[in-house]
C-alpha cells in the first residue's frame, strides 16, 4: 500500500522509444538507487520490438546488480519468443520477468507472444476495465441496419453524447490524402481502412474534410492496437 512510482520519460515527441532512450532511462534508475539510495525495485518495461542490443542488455544487467527487476512485455505479435526472440524480454538475464497477456477467459490473448522458455508468466492484458465510469461515452459501437459492430475507442478519443451519432457513413478508402474523402463526408462519418499511414493522419485528414466522426476498421484477421 505504500508503493511509490517514479515516472521516467523516454519516448520522444515523434512517439518512438529508441534503444538509446530506454538505456538512458534504465541508467537513471540505477543511478538513483546506487548513488542516492532511492529504493527502486522494478521497472515497468512494456515496450519492445527492436533487435538485440548489447548496450541495452548491459544496462539491464547493471539494474539487476542493484536488485532492480525489469518487468517486460512479451510482445504483441502472436509469436513464439523461443523461436524468434523479442527484446528486451528475451535477454537471458536473471532480473528480467517476461509477461504474456491473457484474455477475459484467462487464456493466452490472441495477439500475445508466448514461449515455454522465454516467457515467465502471463497476466490480464485484454479488455481491461479502466477508471473511466461506464456510460461516459467511451463505449463504442457501430450499427448498420441489423448489424452491430463493437469497437475499441482509442486513447484521447472524444466522447459521444448519450444520443449517439446517427449519420450517413462514407467510404474513404485508406484515407491517405485529401482526395480520399468525398464531399458528402462533411458533417457525416468517415469509414477508413487501416494501413499505410497512422490513425492520427487519417483522422486529421477526415477533420479537414469536415467529418464529425471517424471509424477505422481492420483489414486483417485479429485485433489491432492504436
């Protein structure tokens, strides 16, 4: 009950976390414990995807020498980490705890990496209830005729009024440029396929076209993150 959290900002304005940034953050944590007596015991490392980097591995080992565990995401590629290592979770270091994701049925989540040797444990990682109260407009669904499609609202998405939006939906392809958006989408809903550019870029283009709402749909089997 008396746990405290130290926030270390490693991500850059372009929303990428480079190995050099994660190394600097880990080294800062080590410095705080070794030189200033701050009782840091674990680092939440829910990032990954880069290759094997000996400098990053050395930084994590240095944290281990100070009794600091690195709790790492196993990865979201649905892959076997024993066959295809995912870093930093796959470094062979005693202070790394690699964590897979489970779903609401306590089964491995469809997107989660796994590994009999390279993954240590699993924890809930899909459909997690947040501290946003139900009924605040963060729940999303799309109804087309008799079909109802559930949706996952993205972080920083706007709130929909209790009455919802009842507007025509315009197919805007992948929303790659201004000419992807027909004139009729102004004041209505833009339906955009994922791929080739970021969700943010798709949304900004839809805003410029006058759309009041954006629905981004998947073009591949399985879930996707945003």
